[in-house]
C-alpha cells in the first residue's frame, strides 16, 4: 500500500486496459454493421457508458481510499464479498487468457511463424506478470510512457497516410438507421466497461476520490482512439474490404515510405501497440491477483506469480483449440460477458450500497 499513482497515471492504466486488444476487432465489428458510418458508433457508446462512470465516481467517493472488497465486505458481509470477488476473479482470468491468445496469434502469424505458440504465450504472460509484480507504481509509469508513445506514433501515421485517404469512403453520411447505430454501439460499450479497473486501483491512488475523474478521462481517450482507428481504416480501405480482413487496422496502416530510408514507419506504431498489449495483460493479471488474494485470504509471493503465469498460459492455449476459435469468442461472447460483469454487476452493487446506506441511516435515526 506504500506505492502511489497519480490520476494521470491511473488514466493511462485505464486507457491501456481498454484500448489495445479492442482495436483488433472493433473495426470489423462496427463496420460490418454500419459500414461507412462506423466512425460514429464509439461516440454513441460513450453516452451509454456515462451511467457506469457515475457509479464508479460514487463508489470512489464512498470508499474513501479503502480497497473495494473491504468496502463490499463491510456493507454486504464476508460471504457475499467473497462471492463477488470469485466472480471478478473468473472474469479477469478469462479476459487475460483471451488477450494472451489474441496477442500470441498475432505475433505468430505476423512475425515468428515457426516458433511454437506455447512459447510465445508463455513469454507474453511472463512479461506481464513481471510488470505487475513490480507494483502499481511501476505499472503506472510504464502505462503512461506507453500511452505517450502510442499517441505520438498514431499521430505520425495519421499524417503520413493523408495522401492515401479516400474521403468518398465516408459517403453517404448517416445512411444507416438509428437501430443499426444502436446495435453497432454495443461492442464498443463492452470494451469501454473495462474502465472499472480503476476501482481496484483506488487504494493506490494519491487522490482516490478522483477515481471517477480518471475513469471519464480514460473512457474519453479510448473513445477518441476507437473513432480514429475506425476512421483511418475506412478512409484507406473502405467499408467493403474491411470485413474480409483479419487485422484491418494494420492493413490500413500499410506501407509508408519516406524516401529510401524508412519503408515501414507503421512498424514503429505496431511496436508501441505491442507494448500496450503487454501493459493490458499486466493490468488484468493485477486485478485477477487482487481478487484471488482476497477470496482465499492469501499474501503475495513468488509462488503465486509462477502459478498465475502457468495457469493463464494453459487456459490461453487449451481453451480455444483453433486460432479462429478465440476470434469467434471475442466477436460473439466476450462483449456480452463484459457488459454483464462490468456494467450489470456493478449496477447491482451500487444499488446494494445505496440500500445498505439507507438502512444504516434509518437505524441511526431510530436510535
């Protein structure tokens, strides 16, 4: 508990927890449904995420810097709090494994085809475990640096790709129906719900009451990232080509040649994105570790880190027998799982906290 992070670092952690793996699938999901109007869907998603931000802000103010599970235990009892922690443990375990598998598939398919997938997945998990094992302060610094570099090189690629944009790909504007736009906004909402990681960062924040501020800034930055990525993909490739590509974002970045010196400037952005993927896995493993420590009343030690590394790697490798299976899971099931776990469950928790507060106030008034 001695380590502390600023609101800015907490915001960077949130953005890295929400954005990296989402940009691999959101362009496909959104453009497939609303075609050239896909750039607008994340903006609509942000509106739907505002109630969750309100809930996060309320919990942050109520907790006053205490760990989330201690607050829930004092309100609902030890058994209920443990049950909630186990639900969150399962969520962060499954989410971590799916991100590791997505990341391992990408590296295997794009860079080191002859290396066994198990070796790649194990190395990804090992690096992520090492990052979060160093503490929240290190994780905050790494997240801020990675976010800064990602913004820098994303801006550079947007500028260098300017000549390849076809603005006719955005026409006609707003051709899709409101119902189609609402449907297309669901996947970004699912990914944005991961801003709830800030609730597990509260005890480590210098100003824990501003957790809601970090959440809203993180959600806003992630939304801007989504809009830019979808817009770039549309401008370069068009709505007809995107659904047929596995990684349309990286295909859209394409080959940018600067004289004869740098032919793959987009490769630098890919490296920054890969660093953000490591950061994302470390954040989710940190959350998983926190839930496990509370659920089983354990203390952090090296053996637990090793077990976490092996468990996540095994689930990432053997839960999805084919590379396409994890993509199918992400496209069809993960969004719903995120909304249920991060939105619906925290809504119920917030209602429960309000009821217990009202009950305690009534008891005090009677006494």
